[in-house]
C-alpha cells in the first residue's frame, strides 16, 4: 500500500509503470495474433 501511495505522489513512476504495461500488452497481442494465424493456416 505504501508503494502505491509513493507512486501516486511521485507521478512519474505511475506514468512509467502504465507505459511499460501498455507496451507489454501490445507485444502480447501481436504474439497472440501471430499464433492464431499459424493455427488457422492449413498444413
């Protein structure tokens, strides 16, 4: 809980954390889309 309060007070940590999470999810979505393409491709 204290870490959350510190992050909210600092502001920059929150933005950096959100940016890292967004970048992670963008990459994860691309990987999932590629896997779906591979699975849907007939052999």
